[in-house]
């Protein structure tokens, strides 16, 4: 097991030490936004884009922007605000859109929630909102919400939930913090989840021991992966297995920000090791497996938007192993990556005045 980790570290250090790879794409700015966080495509090719301060935008491929009314009030601050946006697999018939955001609670606490509502494109509004999921418990602080949303081919809703910078909840089975969760589209837990019989929020849990899982996606073979930020070092790409424990905060290939050591994954074989990890960190803010035709050499590769890396990081998957194969410097913190129906790749820059970018093959 140690040899895999050493190889992953060597690859990471080599990638960081060398010049960035020559990008096989041109970068086309499409729109300028304000702290954009996530985007998803509608069947007609237009996009829904969230801004962290609480706006949901409808954006055309030409860059025309319309604000969508009816978005709930968000607790904006630190890492919190309006988060992910996702359309239901049967959107063309039911018009359902899912949003995640941070809401305030009692005693200066806050946590992420997910809601769904009906999108009326004629009136540019989202209506009939209902809450489908809530982080338990709400806690103090402004970080590590996670709250990425994903639908699988089976119609189940997956949610990544961060540890809220509280460490221990990642191992607490009475909390859904530091977990990846599997739900029906109405937010109820799936009956064959590994801990369903324990009831409560425990019934939602698919995997545990995560820190700040900001990316989740299925590879072309239908396997779930997640990307997450490590502490001081040790960013991870994980193959997410049913009922598995990924060890945080008991193990990590990074250290605490105080400098205090955390034992590496290979010291505790009962915990799942990452398929790839990075020191120095890349700060992965998302994850997308590419399956388009615009970039044929990328087929089946994982694309990770890097905040501190200011790059798009491309990772090749080989069975349960993964290795970085390219890093394309973009000179800005990259918050999100998504593939359009035509196979082009779209990115969001993570800043006020952050741009929506389209990548086309050269």
C-alpha cells in the first residue's frame, strides 16, 4: 500500500515542479459574474449558474444573463452562501431543479440544506420550493459545507457533506457531516443504504470519514468518485465504496494547520486510502468525468478544478488507481468544471468578477 502512496506523491510533486502542460484548448470568456459557484446545463443548452451571494442565473451560450426569482435567502459569509444547482433527470417533464445553500440556525449556527422547486422559464422563477435535506447538526463557523449534488443513472440523489471544520463529526454516525449521502429524489434515504436499519440521519449515509468533499461524479463505468480538500497537504481523489470509512480526522496524508501530525492512511489499513493525493495541494473544488468528443484524448479522465493550483487538473483512471497526467495553468482560482452537451468544457473562476469560460479544442 505504501508504494502506491509514494508514487502518488512523486507524481504530484513532479507535476507541481515542472512547467504546466501546454493546453490543447482555446479559452473563450462568455460572461462575467460575481463569485460564481456552480453551473449545470439545461436540455436546450442554456445554463443555470449560482452566485455565492444568493443569485441563480440563466445564462445562454452567447453570455446573455437572466436572474431567476424565488431563490431562498442564504447565509452568506466565509465559504457559505448559495451552492450547487442540479436539474432532475426527468427535467423535461417535471421541470424540477435542486439547489443547495447555507441557512442560519439558532445560537449563531448554520448548515447546508438542499431544496427542490419547479423552474418556470417563461416567468424566470423557481416555485414551490421544498426542503429535501438538511445538515445535522447545524454548527458554528463558516467553512466546509460541501453540499455538492449529483444524480446517478438510477435516479438517486447523492450529496457530499463537509465536516464543517469540526473534525470528529466525520466519524460520528449520528451526524451526516463528513459523509457522502444517498437519497431518493424527495430526500428520503434509500432502503438498501448500508446503515439504513439504524434510522435517523444514519440511514442517509453511504460513506464516512470525509473532510471537505467538494466534488462528486460517476466515471464511465458507473463508479462513484469524490474529490476533497485535505488539511495542510493531502488533497484526495477517492473511489467511493459502499459503507467505507476514509479515515478523517484519524488519518490523512496531510497535517493539521497547526503543524500537528496526522497519521498517514497506510498506518491504519482499516481505512480506505485515496486513489490519488496531492502535496502540495491543488484545492480541488469539484470533479467531472469527461465523456465528450471535443477532447478525445480526455475520454474517461477526471477533470478537477483547482483553486490554489489555479489550473484544470486532468487525472487518468486505471481500475481503482489514479494519476495526474496534465495540469493546465489558467492563472485564476477555478471553482467549477462542467461538460456541455456538445462536448466543450466550461469553467467558473472563483472571484468577484469571475468569468464563465468555454474551452474548445485547438
